């Protein structure tokens, strides 16, 4: 993952919009077919990326119950917000 790239977690999107938990995830599921992994989002696997997931959890960026994490890039974030605002 591009460490210097600004990313948003699904929790951060939910919280910034005042949406209930899971709202951004449902939007992601609807849009996933049009997204490219590595361009629109990064998928963090609980086994391979355990350390990074724990850092995100400790920083409060993901939900405590998150197993595998999704981080959205600028493009993915914009698409989700546009979808939710639509």
C-alpha cells in the first residue's frame, strides 16, 4: 500500500457523515464491481496485514470488530460519498 497516500476507513466515512455503522460498507458492496483494488481501495487481510490492522484499530480508524479492513483512496472515497449523496 502506498504509505503516503491519504486513505479513509469505512468507519471514518460513517462518522464524518453522521451515518450509522455499516452505511459506508453497504455502499462499498454496491460499488465494488466498479472499483479497482490498488487504485480505489486497499484490502487488508487479517492474516497477512495483522500488524497494520491492529495499528488502525489502536488509532481508532476502524471498528473494534473489524477483521479484514478496507481503506479507500481519494477516488474510492469520492465514489462512496457520491453514491450516498445520490
